[in-house]
């Protein structure tokens, strides 16, 4: 539904890709224009009928909404349409739950899920209340059930948080060790599906999982990146692949992934990877910048990597390997690469070596160019 809000997925393409990532197959898309969402159904009841008919016609087994639904809207829609109804937030939570691999990742998703569920409890039980004791009767079975559920969820949240604090400490110790060794640390950040993992693999010749899916990567992977004798003066840096960002990333997921994203906050340099072939890439850059501010990484020096140039049409091919780009009032270096064909990666290594400065212990050289831009 188009509420006239900034929305760069009017074709629901991203929602479709999210659905596919969660293992579903999109069969139909419906758009709708309204001044304000309907309190009960989110869409008008005529639209809800239309969705119901279309679902029957196409054999859909589930209906997904691109915007957040209130628990009441979700329930009313399910009743009206006769199928499970989910929204973008629930879909993203589901994908995160499916994809989390590491212990820490699983805990983070569990925490976000618990927090999301706890905010929805009250209304979920209100119908029970009406059935048994009339609305608002204190101490009715509904109320008791909510109290019990709340307490259980509250305890689970507390346990999960405690375990995460422990893991965070371990991570800090590891980071301090790296710092002592004088490692220059670089984090790959960017919109989901921009090609971060593919670039990571191409640079470190590792095999981080890359796929045409949203959120293929949830856990941070860190490797030593040797920049080569010729291009990098024998310098090594530490490179991390991180979880991608997405528009309307559920707020408690950002909070839950703080420990993972901390990697980006503490980096010496952020490589902001952009899918240059996606027509929405300006909005995606803005969204990534927004999340970086939110997690406190706005002041970390950045370089933009415009990836997927092999997928650009003939007329839009960049004329240079690099230039500069105006990013939120700062002038930052921009490089054009294809992680797939390897084009531009030599120049990228050279630029990284320059940013990292001389090898610890090596004779001092001129100050690296990247710092000038952020001075
Ligand atoms: N054409 C083209 N596709 C790429 C390039 N880099 C990555 N991809 C594809 O983009 C999709 C997402 O890549 P991935 O590395 O998983 O993105 P991430 O979510 O940012 O880690 C995959 O299908 C990749 O094969 C590139 O340079 N050119
Ligand atoms: Mg990835």
C-alpha cells in the first residue's frame, strides 16, 4: 500500500526477494493507494475482498504485507482472507531465524523475536478475555495468561541477554589482541545483496556464503587480507564481512545485532559496498548511512565501492577506475569494481594499502590519502 511515504520498492521487488529468501514463491502482487491505513484491516474491506479473491485464484497459501501491521490488523486480515497474514517485520525475523548459524547469531535473533512477541502479547489475548469474562474484567483468565506469558518471556529475555554479554566480552578480548598486533581493520558494510560477501571472497580468496538472497550473511567473518607485495607493499589488514542493512530493518533487530555490528563501529575503515546496477542504489546508500549513524559508526572513515559494474549497460560504464563521491557532506573516495570479474580489484588493493599506511615496523611514509578526506 502506498501511503505517499518515501518508498523505493513500489514494485514490491524487495518483498518478493525477501519471500524467496524465506523459501516462498511469490504468485501475485497487489498495490493499493490510501490516505491512511484502516484501523481494523489496514486496507479497505473492498481491497481485502480483492486480495482474498486473488489468493483463491492463484492458490496462494500466505499473504505478505510490505508495511508493519498491528497485531489486531493481522488477526482481522487473517480472519477476513482465511489465510495466514504476515508483514515485512515478521518476514525479516523469520529469515534471520532460519539463517542464524553461530551461537551468538542465534541468540541475537532469539532475543529480537522474544522482544517482538512480548510487545504483541496484550492484544493477542484480548479476544479470550471477551469470550470468558467480558472486556476489561481484571483477573480474568486472559489477564492471568498474559501475566504468565510475560513473566516467562521476560525471564527468557534476561537469560539471553546475559549470555550475549558473555559473548561480547570474549569478542572484546579478541579485538584487543588484534589491536595489540597493530592490525588495520576494515569492515564491509552495505545494503543487503550489494555483493559484500562476493567482494570479501574475491579479496581474501575465502568462501563466505554469497547468494542472491537477502541476508545470506548474518555472522561476521574476519580474515587476514594480504594486499600483495606489488600493490600493497607486503601489508596485511584484517577484513570483516558483516550483515547487510535493509530499509525498515526491525528496530529490535538492529539492537540485537549490536554486538555483530560493533565490528563496524570499531573498524579503522568502512568499505561501503553499493550495487551500482540497482536503480535504487541512491536510496540504499542513504539507508545504510542512516543505520551507520544509528549504531554509532558515522565517524568511521569510509570508502565507497561501486560493485557489479559488469552488469551496467554499455552507456553507463564508469570512465575511470576511481573518483570521489559526496557522501553526507564529506568527500570520500569511490572505486568501481566487479567482484564477479575481478575488474578494479587491483586498484582497490592499492587504495586499501595506502589507507592502511606503512607496515608496522616499516619506515614511515607520507600520511595516507584517506585521512585527508576525513580530517
Ligand atoms: N553481476 C554481478 N553480480 C554480483 C557481483 N557481486 C555480487 N554479485 C551477485 O549479487 C548477489 C548478492 O551477492 P552477495 O555477495 O551475497 O551480497 P551481500 O548480501 O552484500 O553479501 C549474488 O547473486 C552475487 O552473485 C558483481 O560484481 N557482478
Ligand atoms: Mg553477505
